[in-house]
């Protein structure tokens, strides 16, 4: 169903589910991620988008094997064909930082405040590549230059507090790509940064992908960042994938009503002026209702209670990701799939559910 | 100076003149958080105050509502100078201005019910009691789109969007002349943010309060504001009607800021200038916002250079030796930049003249379009 990148995928996630034991006397288990599948090819940026609580960060932690032991993880995470789900900590440690690494939202909490940045980058190099102290320092300075830090020879001996927010995030990127990993997972890497600084960090991400061929999984809630950086987009809602498409297709013709709603909720440049010029009251589209709780894995569309097009089918059977009928997107090699019984067509109207659409 | 057109000579909702807020810095230094800010919010007008973190925009908001003491300058609310009033003299005037914070879970008392939170300002200002109070609270909750049964809930039982609606209801309970909203939607998810922005727009239109909308979110400010002031390092560098600012920014910083905002549309991103490697036509500023810490000797004196010159792709010698004055251009826009001509002709920060910059300076393809092309 999801062979976009074919056999070239470096990271292949199949039917990933994560659940946490609920509180004593609570409503039961929390199903944070439910049956998620995706591939990422070398040099490709896959954006995982969704609002808070949709499971995007839990997905990234599950892929990295960083979830606490209380989490129950099911499904498969394969890195270059090697199965990581269920692998022991020792094996994961040899993979993390070397073949697959991660950048978090807040660099100050990920960097050690009492070690110089050179030491922190060097730690990865010495551990995974067996470099000596001097070589590691030398290579650290080179990496700082790669991520666009001016005067790397001096910065390598500085401590995190001496750097600005944008620089710290660049240092995190340097740590992450020190061993030239096949996959980089970036969880909201620019959310804590100002726009003018964000622009620079996104450029570094783009350059790394281009120069090193790193496959990037970009976790974000910012549709502007997605449009700017991603090749393909996976939209998540309440722990499930609801739409998966090349970035141009997703923004031009979203097929899932939730994606449509998200896109319409963002103020557009010039939108207000245009509305006022036409004598309309400027309005943003709202998605009525609230995100559902994650205590159940209902056999229905989880977006149905908030969806204007929902009918009996939506509330009785779970839709799976599949290519809706109609014209194929710009890239036939990268299909556009949506988990919806009544996917929107190009005009934005919902389709009739067809029999063969049933799983 | 722009004096906003106000009906029949009534003073504007907010008039800030030469506002200064300095803090003692480390050693012999001064943090010039706000350094000579003047702005006006007319009655029923929404003015967006935008800037990046550390630009001083929130300090302006704090000084306006007198949660912070300005070092200098004046703040007039509805014509009354509140800058130096004692706490006691200020208290009855507090019903004229209200603040909505970014994080409603931190600004609502967790032990109070929604109804009590919203009623509190009415009780404190002795504006209603008994049945009148109850019906006024019910009315306010309805206006902000909260179901009546939520009245007895406590903040932790509400979603983030609902909590922000409670803050708005509380702020508007006393019918203020001025609402200061400091990043009211920044902590909310996209779809929730849309509903809160719609609510603010509707209420503002129906109730006609003046609003100082402080945010770093340019998309939100464009949706809500009539006029926008852009802050950089304690100073307002540009002020213009919203539509004009977005279609034709004059100050190089405003140009860079607008071009750096990723637009949620891959086609627009592509049109901004080719492949990702080319930076998609954005003006990438080097470095971060400099620190607002200045040597103490200069306290009280104006800074003798343009604060943006360290990051400005167009900076010339004059920018390093002389502070640009805040000029009003024909049409009432204001800008503080040496390179903007008196007739309003502005430089293009996307096309700097060749100068020795860092090697990774963004390569601009000759035909790259800039944000000026983003017509409404």
C-alpha cells in the first residue's frame, strides 16, 4: 500500500503502533500511534504533520527506540533492512548516532551545559568512529563549518550558553550528522527559533540532505515549514495516518477533509486584504469540535465526529490509506493516498464511497 | 507623528510617546529593552506589534498595562496619563485596559471556576452583583463561544482553546477601551488558533475596543491588524497600514522578516526563487538578534548607529556612525532607515550591492522574485 520509495528506502516503518498503560482507575490504555507505515529514501525529506497529541513525536521516539519501557511498541521499524523494533539496548546504541540520529526542539535541554560543543560533537566521533582526541576536535570544527557556524576554530571550545539559540540548534545538527547517518529525525527543529533564524537552520537541513544524501524525517506542526522543506508529507490525526502525498499534491489538492481543514485554518498572505476588497468579513476556517481521546482504537474514522461529510459508513468502518479514484498526482511514482471513505476531489467536493474502496 | 483619526477629538485608546525601559545589565552596562517607542492605537483600531524574541515587544505591553514601570516616556490610555500614577490611583482606571497572555493555563487561577474567573473583574470594579452578575457572566461566556455548562468547570478541565476563550471573556468583562493581547494564539494548535483569531476579530468588530496585538506570528497579525509596527532591538523600525506593509515593506529588516516566513504553499515557495539550494528567494540574515546590552555610559543618550546594521545586507558606512531618525513618509508610513528616500523609495534587501560578506551569502538568481510580488 505504501511502496513509494520501493526498495531504495533506507527507513521502512510498517504498521507501527505504540500504546501506554493508562492511569490506575483511568479510562484504560492510551493508543498514541495506531498502525502507521511509511518509507523514507536517501536524500528525501518526509514531513510528519499534525497537531499536538496526534502521535508525531511518539512516532519519532519509537523509531529511535527511545520510548520508556512502559510503552508497548508493535510493528516493524527497519533501517537498511535491519529490524530495530524489539532490538536490545546494546544494538540500538550502536545504531543511534551512527546510522540514525535525532534533533529535538529545544537545543538547550539536549546539550550538556558543562561540556564544550567540541567535546559533545567529538564524543559521538570517538565512540562510533574511534577517533582520537585531537582528530575528534579537528573533525568537530569541520562539522561546525558544515552547519554554517562562522569561526568554527574558536566556537569549538565554547560552551552552549555562549551560543545563541540558532547556533545551538546548528550544533545539535552537527552532533546529529557527525557520523554521516543514513537517517536524521528532526522533531520540531525550528519551533523554538525566530523566523529569520529558522530560515538559516532550514537551509542547513536542505544542504545536509543534498550533500550527504541523508534521509530526513521532519516532525512539525508548521505547514509553512512543510511547504518549504518537504518532498512528501504524512498527515497524522489522533494517532493514525490520514493522508500521505507528495508536497505539491497535498497542498494543491488535499483529499482528506482534515488536511483541507488544517490548510484552511492558516491565515494566508493577502487573505484579509482580498476579503475586505470583496466586502467580505475576513474569516479563517475552523475545524469544529475537539481531538478525540486516544483510549480506544475505534473501528471507524476518528475524524468523523468533526467532519462535515461523515455518514454511516464513516462511523461504522475504519478507512485505510489508499489512493482515491481520479487523476493521478504530479508524480506517478509517489502516489497520493488518503484514509477517507469520501475523499475530496480536485474541486474539494466529497466523493461517493465505492464498493471496491472497501478493504 | 501619526495621530490616528479619532471621532470628535476624543483621545485615542492608547498613546505611547518615547517609551523607554532600561534594566541594569551585567557590570557597567544597561539593557535597553525598550528604547524610545512611540505608537498610537485609535479607538476600535487593531495595531499589531511584531518582532522576534528579545525585540522588546512584550516589555512594551507590560509597560502599557503598568505591570512594569517605564524608565521614561509617557503612556496615555483614553487620554489619561497613567505612566506615573500610584497603584491606588491606577486601580479604578484598570477597567479601561486589560491584558490577555500567551499561556492561559498559567494566567488563570486553577482553583477558581470559570464563572468566578470571568466575574472577578466585575466584582472588583463593583460593576455588577447578584443576578445581574450571573447573567452578565452567562452573556460573556456565550459571546466567547463557551457552553453554559462549562461555567462551573475549573481551568484544568478545559482545552487550551477554551482556556484562552475564558481569558478573553475575563478581559472583556469590564468593557475595556484597550485590550493588550500578548501572543494570545502562540500556544494553540493551528485549528484552534483559527477559532481564537476569528473570535478576536468578531469581538473587536462588535465591541469596538482598541487592541494592541503583540506577536511574532506574521500570518496572525496580518489577519487581525489594521496597522503594524515592527520592532527590532527595542525600537520600532517601521510602522504602516497592514496591507501596505505586507505588499511593500520599506525597512530592510521588515523585508527580511517577511521573506523568511515560510508560506504554506509549495507553489509560492517555488515562485520565490527556484530550488531549495538557492534559498528560494529568501533574504537570509546572518547571525541572531544582537544582545540589547549597551555600555552604561550611553544611558540616556541615543545609540549612535542603526541597530540593524550588524545584520543588514545593505548597510553602508553611515549606518554604523549615525542613528537613522524615525521619519514619516508621504501617506503616513513611518520608517527608520537611512536608505529609504524621503519620497518612500526603498532599497531591496534581496539584491544587495556586491560587498564582502561571508562566503555563504545567499546566491540570488537574477530573476528571483521577492515578497513584493505577493499581491493580495
